C-alpha cells in the first residue's frame, strides 16, 4: 500500500516568518493530496488540496506544491500568525486515504 | 446545516462488550470513511465505503466491522473491543465524484473510546 512520510514532526517559527512542511509518498497511482489542520481537541479541517494534474496551488497565505516525479508535496504558510498554531496533516489518496503522522506548528508571537 | 454527526462522543467500556458508534451525514455524500487517531501515528483509515452496500478495508480493519445500508449512515461496530482499540475515532464523508475519493472530506466531531 501507500506510505506517506511527513517532516518535520515539530516546527516553531516566529510570527511573520514562513513555515514549510514536506511530505513524500510511494504510490504513483495516488492522485489527490489534501492538507488538514487540526486544532487541539477539534476535528481535522481541510485547508488546501492539490490534484495530480496540477503543480502548484495557492490560497492567500497558504500554498501547496506537488512534484509527481519525485513523489513529494509541500505546504507553505507565509506571514504566519499565532492562530496558525496547530497540527497539520498531509494525505495521499487514490480511493483509500493515507495520512502523514502530523507536524505540530507553533507560531511564537 | 451540512454536517457529519457521530454518537456517542465519549464512551468508556470493558473488554468484550460489543459496541456501535454511529455516523450520519446530511450532504448526500457517496464516500464515507472511519479513522482512528493515535498519538504519533496520525490518522489511519479503518474502513471506507464508496457507495451504498459497498465497503472496503482500510489500513487497520482488524477488530472492526462496518455496514452501509443507507447512503447517510455508516456505523462502526466493535464486536469484542480490546484495550488496544482505545483511541479517538473520526467518521468522514465526501462527495465521491465518479466513484473516487478526490473531493473535500468533512470530518465528524470525533468519538473518544476507552476500553478497560
């Protein structure tokens, strides 16, 4: 089956700096790559996603890039704010969802 | 309001006592799924269903059963719970266009299960 690896597991940045989280996957048949944000005690919520026919997608301060050849995709958050502090999960999917193990992001005011 | 609901939200039970966690969505979604979340392991898919009467095993199906008799409901059944099934469980649904899962997935609020 698919194997998704996510790095780093923890990340601390100063407010206003950028944060980058990277994921790799193993199954070239995976064709959808969502990113979820999970605040403490809450459910995961989709923040951005990318499909395999697209190389980059941006939504305000959040962007995702996908390199199908290298089988990796990354989440970029610019101008970080304290409310960005949360755990972020990447996932790769065809029919079945495979999640990374999460990155705990702390934005220091 | 479009939503995924789960019940119960919290459950403490004992080894071997059968239990069911219900999941319901009101968005007419075809794709539904169950996950368990454990510290350091992220979310792992237990079972998924691409439509009524169609269910498939995810990454960690052992010890669990599901059914999809109606489009809106996807209950998770633990026939004989064991302590290693203590976890946080999430149900999720997505549109499931053309039989694929490549749509925004909406999660329920979670069920925290403790098996003693």
